[in-house]
């Protein structure tokens, strides 16, 4: 029995990444208003969250062997 391979399109991954980055930045900004954090501190916080999610996504992708399928 052959295992089913999962393919993700590059465009879909790119769009989802943009959505996640936007939602993360907005969440950090909106929660930072209550704590009177500076713009720089909000930027560092959002970049650390995005970086952590990116590393987890890449680790999971390398572990499970997800392959991206080009348009061709």
C-alpha cells in the first residue's frame, strides 16, 4: 500500500503566511495599547512571535516531509 503524499501550492502558502503575519501584528498592536508599550517593543514582540511560528512550521515541514508543488 502506497502512502498518500501531501502537496501544498506555493501561492497558497504565501497567502496564508501574509494573513498570519498581519493577524499577529494586529494582535500585538491591539494588546499593546492597554500596556502602553512603545512601537519598538511591539515590533520586537511581533517579530519574536512570527519567528517562533516560522521555526515551528519549518521544523514540522522537515519532519513530515511536506513538499511544495509548483504551478508547472
